[in-house]
C-alpha cells in the first residue's frame, strides 16, 4: 500500500513539474491579477474595512439587550424589630426575615442614539477609509500590471540579446577556423588568432550572463504570477509585435492614484477634525426598559405561592462634557496641523507627478528617435562588417579592421535593444503617471 501511495505522489509531482504556461502579455497580466497573493491580501483588507464600517454603522441602530437571573435565598437575612410589634415583651427585639427564598428576574432594554455627531462623523470617517483602501487595492493592481509587463518586456529584450550574442559567437567561431588556417599558412600572427579566441571566450561569458539574467527574470515573472518555480513559461508575444499603446495627450492629475489617495487622506483628516469638534456637543438617546420579577418560598410557579411583578420605564437621556481642561481644543489643533501637512504633501506630489510625466514623455520621444537611428546604424554596421569580413577572407583587410567592425556591430545591437527597452518602460511610466492605466483598470 505504501508503495502505491509513493508512486501516485511521484506521478502527481511529475505532472506539476511538467506544467507549462504559454502566455502573451494580456494573459500574463490577467493570470497575475487572479493569483497574486499581494493583491489578494489587499482585497482581503477591503473586506476587513467593510466589516469595520458595518460595525460602526451598527452603533447607530437600536441597541437591544436582555438579562435574566435566578436567586435562591436559602438563608434569609433577619432584621431586628421591637418585640411588642408582634405581641412580644416590651423592651425586647425579635428577628424577622424579609423576602422570599426563590426569585426569578428578567429585563429588556432598548436604546437608540438620537443626537450623537461624534458617532455620525465616525461613520463618515469609516467610509472615507474604505475609499482609501479601495484606492490602495487599485494601486496594488496598477503596480502589479506595471511589474508584469515590464519584466515580460525585459525577458524579451534579454532573449533578443542572447540571440544576437550567439550569432556573434558563431561568426567568431567561423572566423577562428578561417584564421587558424591562415596562421598555419603563415598569413597572420599567433597574437591575432589568440585575440579572436579571447573575443569568443568573452562572448561565451556574455551569453552565459545574459541567459542567467533571463532565467532570473523568468523566476521573477513566476513570482508575480504565483506559479511554481519548476513550471515552464513560454512568452508567445514577440517584442517586435508589441505596438505602442495609444497614449492620451495630456496629464490628468486627478486620475493619478497616488494623488487620489492623498486627496482622500486630506478628506479623512478634515472628518477627524469634525469628530473631535463633536465632543463639544451633547449626546442624546432614547431608552425603554421593561422588567419582570417573580418571588416564591416554594419552588413552584403557581399562585398564590408564586407572585409576579412587572414594571417598565422609558425616556430620554443626555450627556454633555462641559469642561475638560482644554484637551479637546488641543486635539482639534493637532488635527488641523496634520491636515495642513497633508495639503503641503499634496502640492509637492502634484509637482512630482508633473515632473515624472514630462520625464517619461521626453524619454519615450528620445527612445523612439534612438530606435530609428540605431536600427539604421545596426544595418550599416552589419553591412560594414560583412564587407570587411569578405576583404579579410580575401587577404585584403587586416584582422584589426575586422575586430573593430565586429565591436561596432555589437555596440549598435546593444544600443538598439536598450533604446527599445527604454521606449517600452517610458510608455509604462506615462500610462501610470497620467492616470490612464488607473482609468483602464477601473473601467474593466
């Protein structure tokens, strides 16, 4: 039996280990939103806030309570009275026990807040807190989308980098084979051949570093998507197929999530001031009480041994804190100062967002220009390398010229990939700072 269980578990582990995810950008984002633990925790926090709001609102509803009890006065206390009251000898006392042995009690109370501005403003504060938490969840979603898309693009760029490096490695290997023949024929120096081998070794190191970087990026993507680390992830959308997202032409500061959060915090701080000011006002509530008592000296509920009593009251109650040594005024002053600080933060944040938006916009324009120029430069570098390579094979060009042209080609390829990456990153920054991404998340 143990052997069978071991085999079944092994098969399950192998099945999970062989799991493969084929994802384009949109699918990766959707999977992350559904499974990411950080986002799920933020959603749970929203539910916690909702429960807290319901708790505060519940205090504004009628409060109903009931009590009940049973008492066995098995040894009644006696009170000393003049004996002549019951026909005894004058000047003496006699002990008399008052009450019944068994007593049953019950009461019900209903209370309703009629005038309590502190409670009502607390409800407003709870609602504001719910809106802040909703924005926090929205920001978590936005950050998750940015991170997933960015690492997706980085993996694509690194894959392209590995591909180009391997092409350069193959060219260098072919060149070494040719140069080895020329060295044996005495046409080139041993130092030239060694330099080629050094270049190939450096290329191999660069390929290994890029592959490690790509594996690291894929593990980071798995972390964002919350999938097993031993699962395989295939990115089905190529970098060249990613067209620029249609960006809005202006900054909408009120759609920026960070700005919205700070705006709500200012609103919450103002409500907190109102909560403190409400302490100056009286609190008025209505109440209704109804009580029951049953007494008997025998454990029975039948008359005449068992006697019942009912009584009830209703009315209004009020409380008013008239003087507290000025502590309320100081608390209100603290809240006002905190609001002023938040308003200053709001001004600074507005300027920072505008700067980030302009930086990202300029970076995207620069990167797009560099993509065009570096693409042309890469084509020219490839053409130049091919020409010098042909001349080198024919014995016309020197090896140093060929090495220089190869370095220029690799530099052009690296510049092109970097410009491509910076363009996509700048596009994401514009989407975030402008508030456009938040609008897309909200609308969907």
